[in-house]
């Protein structure tokens, strides 16, 4: 996961800062020394790290911070602002010519960076915005490069212009441009050849294409997992050919993230998009402010909303909401919610965007076994339509048949059905622990508790009675879970939220 190790280290640093009532200059220097080491370990360029920590220190030891009410948080804000500045401050959009005028993008990069896949991803993005893109197979050297582009183009519903591997890339580019004019395409994306390393032939070929047709933007595709090598590649391409922007691939597999934090500062060129997965939809626009928020473990609500809007069918969501309210949410709906979660990139992708989760992502991920999710899916698919709609009819005989159909033990089916009961006990224990240690109110007399549920009001009310019996003096409110949460967690779920009563607000 992108920036995982950096996020963990920075959160440890900030935890120490927030624990201090007042900060001294020495406190700031010690903290920044740790920040510096964290950035270097994340493979951020040394010159960039040096300038970054210098800038943060100058601002952090100012009077406003040192004498502020919450200096620790103010330092975090400064670090956040400097991270945004480091990565480009503003989001850079791909410039497109107006109307039906043709915009030409030339995609460049080394072999193995994921350029051809990224080309198809970009085409899909532009198509979704109402453009009519044409992919052009200019890589005549790598075996199966043309076929790969054609397969990915077909998946995206985008035409691929190819002339085989016997023509020169320059001639292919010129012919593609004429084809685009004739067939009314308004975006041409050239998939050029990569090499195992930078060489003069590659650079000359790119230069020749730029001379032959009017290229609006030269976009470099680099592998984020190569760290500083990616920065060096970007710098060399910028000097020899000229680039207008960068796309970082394989960000989901880079726990360090040094390339993302160095490229803009070293090359002066903005990151346009980041590849966050293998699917053709896994290309995200790069927002420096959102990325800084993720790095600091503060989540990314806007990206989460956009993902949800792109992957959740609004009509289906409304239908699910009605089912929640009528207590008719069954296993079919649970299956649909699991698929929606997959479409959004899986549990880890979603968790990283939720504010406040931060360092708990790993713990939650460990609790969520992907194989277990697959077994649950198999068990649900082994149920009859009526069983899925009415889980209460699952007799031992039915469970045995379901287990056989899913290739699991009956115990697993029982576990799926009984998870609700287990969860209730865990929640009561967690509440008791919080009341004891966090709020110093073991009986919960000065606590306010809100409970929320999906699917089964009867079970929710029974649980409310259990909690009330454990904490007789506590006020409890019961409501259905919100749509945004319910769609992803399935039937029979319960949520609890507690807070301490504030006397001033009750008067």
C-alpha cells in the first residue's frame, strides 16, 4: 500500500508532539530529525528532504506555533502544507483542445513500467468524460505489445489503430493522425516503444515523432516501485525529449512512496495520475492535497465519495436502503454489497480513505481475510433464493446442503449465521473496556450511546436490551445504519457509538 511505512513513522512522530502541552525548539528539532529519517527511508531524494525539513523547521519554531494552544497540531498542519507544496500544490488537468479539435498525447517510458496498460486506462478515463479517443500502437519492437494494446482497447471500448510491426513508428503516428481526422476522433494517444534502459535510439525516435506530427503533451509513465530510479528516469527524459507531465504506476504496491514526493521538486513536472491497481479502472487523478492527507493518515473523503459515486448504482443503493428500513435485506443483497466493495478497490483501499482509521488499517485488514470473504460468497451462492431472503429458515439440514455446495464444513455455515451473536459480545466487552479506561465511568451512567443496525430490527432491539441490562443507567438510541455504510457491510450488522455527556450542553 502506498506510503504505508512512511505514514506509520510520521504518525509515531506526531503522537509524541501531540502529547506535549508546550513545544520547545529542541522538541521540534528532535521531531524533524525523525521526520527526516522517515522520508529518507521512504526513498525521497536527499536534496528534497533537506529543503523540506528546513522549511518546516523555520515555520514550526515561530512564535505563533510555540505559544499556540495546540502546538503539536499546528506542526502537523505545517508538515501537511509543505507536503502539498512539495507535490505540486494544485491538481494538474490534462489539457484538451476544445470541441472536435484533435489533442495528441505521446506516452513514453521504460519497458516494464506498465505504459501500455496505462495508455488503455487513460483512454477509458477520457472516454468517460465524453471524448472519443484513438489508441495508436507505435511499439513495433516488444513482442505482443500491439496485441496487448488491442485487447485492453477492446475492454475499454476504444478503437486501436495498428499497422503491424513492419512499419516505422513515425509513419504509424502520421497515418493514425490522418485516420483520426477522417473518423472524427478528438484524442489520439500514442503508445510508443519502451526500452530496458534509456538509449539514444529511443530518444531519437520520440523526437522524430514529435517532428512528424503536432504532439500536445508528452506524458512519461514511470514505475513508482523503482523509487529514486523513477525520478532519475523522469529527469533524463525531461532533458533529452521534454515531458509535460508524469503518470506513476504501481503506487498500490509501493509502501515507501519516495518517487511521488520527489518528482515535482526534481523535474518541475507535475504528476497527472497514479495507477492504484491492475484493473483498467484503477487510474486516479493525482491531487496533492488528498495525497498529503493520506500520507499523514488523515484519510481522503473526497476520493472515497468519487469512488462510491462511480461504482455504486444509485437505483440499487436506494433499493437497498428501502430493504434495510423494511428489514428485508437478505443474502443476495449481502452478495451485491460485497461486489460493490470489490469494485471500489477492496477493503484496504476504502479504509485508507476514511479519516481516523490511520494506523488501524493493518489491524482491520488482518481481521478481514480475503479467502474468508470468498468462502462466504460461495456459501451464499449455494443457498436457494428463499434462503438468501429469509436467513431465519436455515435449518441444520439446509445448512448441511449449503456447506456441501460451497465445499466447506457445516461449521463455516454456522459461523456465517452466528457471527452476529459473537459480534454482540465483542461489542459489549469493548464498551466496558472503553467506559473503564477511557471515560472512567464503568457503569456508563454519564454516557450517551447510539446503536445502528442493518436488516434485522428485532435482533437489534434484543441487543439493545442486553446492553441496557449491562449498563442500566445509560441512555440508548436505536436507528438504522446510514446508506453509505449499510451498502458495504451487509445484513445483520450492528454499530455502536458512545460519547460522554457534557453537562453544559444538557442545561
